[in-house]
């Protein structure tokens, strides 16, 4: 589909694979490519979607070069786009299964948390590493973590940049299951295929009801990003 995102539709399951040849940085261009692929899945009538990383990583997070540029407008735009993408996944009309083919770090981990089902392996290190590298976690990120993580994992994840791997990632709420590394994508596609049998309308309305307060909190955080980042 593009040089960083590929799209494949098989038996009503759309597989969207991120692969920039590096760490799948969620740059504005990558965000747009993922959005385009999600739109194509809707247009094609896909009944479920899998979002996967490459053989090395799910996603290493936002493009750090934008942070280094000190361009405030570009930074706000990138963060806004990333969290808007997260909201889109959270409210997507069909089931979304994440295939964490490797580490999910920072924004990569927040995107992972937005899937309806998340498959990983012992290589799927999950971490919000912001405070470890001198960044304050944006409010939308905190709200995504609050929604999906256990209380203990949430507190450790936010304040201590704790890493969660394997069974600990499942116990903390980052992942729903772990399989052998070579089987992550196949298992995600299996889960997605089973999810095609769900009633689409009931699926969407039910998850929107369940996530209503969290989505509103995330959107409020997005609206406040210009002020938050200016502080």
C-alpha cells in the first residue's frame, strides 16, 4: 500500500502491517498511512482488522526527530495525530486485533492498548518509557493506560517506566495472550477470523458504551495538548 504500511484482505480480515525497516516510528506520515489502511478496510467491508508490526518491533513510539526539532507546532500536530489514531482504533466499527510482533514502546504501547484483543510473545516488551528519557507522559496517554491496565501496573507504568514482558504483560493488562514469537501474527489472524462472526452493530455499540468515559477523557486530553506542551 505504501513503503511503510502494507494492506492485505483475506476472508474478510484486513491485515495492516507496519514496517518502516526500523522501529515503526509513528511519524505523521506513518499515522496517515495507518489511517488510510483503516479507511480501506472499511471501504472493502472487512469484518475484522489485524494491526501488526514487523519482525523486529510493533512500534517504538513517536518520531523522536520531531521532539529534537523543537518545532512546537510540529510536535503538537504529531501527538494530536497519534492520539486521534488511538481514539479511532478504540471506536473502530469492527474488531481490531493487535499483533505485537516485538516491543511496543511509548506511543506504540498506547496504540497496542487500544486493540480489542492483543496477542504478543515473550519478545513483546511493553513500556511507557517517557519518564526514563526525561519526558512527561501526555494526559491522553495516561488516560489510555488508566483504561486498560490494572491499578498496580498503571501506577508503576506511569511513574516508574516499568517494563512488562510475557506473563507480567498479560497480568498487567498490556496483552491478552502470549504465544511463540513466530506465531504472533497467525494467532492474531485466527482471533480476528473468529471475531468476524460477531454482530457488527452490537459489537460497536457495546464497546462504545464501555469506553465512553475513557474516550471522552482522552479527547479532552487531546484538546489540551497545546497548553500542556507549552507549560
